[in-house]
């Protein structure tokens, strides 16, 4: 099975992840991968193609596609496009699971596609503008999308083969969810394996087979993702961020950070401060011009 498990972490202070698709410039291919979250791609401009079970789903401006939990997919974006992605944690739908602890949404054309696309576009504008109280406004659109999903897109029946396939990946999903919730702790592979009823060797093989990465690297991915987000959104020191996210020292954190991103965390922090200072100065100039 040549596919990877994608790590998804919600935006700071929000119950979902919203972002502009990284393949917007074209000449982009995302190989087969899967994740626990429900994912919606809303194409606002240009075109791209999804592959689900080797079947191509071409999308153009105004189209959307829903990717289900544990659904293996790949993306081809040879030309420029503008696409906003909304990733929704599976636990948001727990009250609507089937008796098999399973939920699926239709990815075919639906009369409500246009409304969902409008809501996602609206959410992205709210998120980028970040006006005072934007968290309340963006959640209003988010919950309307959830309403449409469970009422207009949810499938009430699924084949046994599909359920078995999902369960096979769901076992690892439960473990990675636990890791995301406890990544600050000293998570040993042996203890995690025992907790979920596996041997250490078997759990190690699960990570290599389904996530295409070893356990230690996956844990470091989680810690680094949260640390990077805090680096951009707070004024905490690098030492504090390192220790708060499971790294043994600021030196260990900086070394790993530079290896992954090609830049020291101190440089990222400095650039972020300079950007914030410039934005504040531009706001002051704009206010002064308005008064004059």
C-alpha cells in the first residue's frame, strides 16, 4: 500500500483547519495519502483533478469535492488555481455515526454545492481579515456547513468492504489522535503499544506500513507542527516553546527546526515581528490619512 498518513492540526483557537491550497501555482502533484479528518476542496478559480480509487474527478471553478475519513486520494494541479481547503475533525460527527461507528458523505454533484462553496469562500475572507470577534463570525458559517453535511450529503448505507477498509486505517488513526492529544508527554512506543493492545514490534510496523514513517519521526512531526504554530502566533521565547512541546532543550528544537525548514526558529520569529510591526505602522498611516 503506497500511501501516507497526513497529519492535520486545526488552526489556532478554531475546531477546524482552513487554508489556501498549496498547489495553487500549478505544476503540483500530491501523491496518495489519507487522513482521519473530512476534507472539502472548494475551487474558486482555475482547475485541478482528484483521484479516488484510481478514478479521476476533474474540478473547475465553482466545483467542490468532499474527501471522507480514511479515503485514499491524490491531487494533480498542472495549472494555476485558487482553491480553499476546509478540514473537519471526524469527532465533530460522532452523534451521526452509524452502528458500525462509521460515517460517509457523498462526493458527487449536489444542489447545495454552490452554497457550501460560498460559505467556505466567506470563511476564508473572515479568517484572513481577522477583525475583532472574527472567531464568532467564522464559526457561524462553519456550523452551517456541518448542518448541510449531515442533512444533505450524509450516506446512511455503506458496503461491508468499504467499512473493513476504513477500520484497517482507523486503528492507526485512533493512535495518532491520542498522540496529538498527549504529544507534550514522554510518549514511549512500548507504552503506547501496550495501551492499545499491540506489541511494540507490531505497532512499529503499522507506522512504517500505513504512515510511511517510523514512530519517532511521526511524534517529532506532531511536536514540530504545534511548536511552529506557537512560534508564529505568540511572543513566547524559543526555550519556552521548546520545553512546552516535548523537546529536551531549545538547542535540540532549533537543530530539528533548521533541518526541517532550512531556517532557525529565531530567524522566523524575527521576521514575524518585523512583519507585525510593519502591519501596525501601515494601519497607523491609514488612520492618519483618513483623519487628514
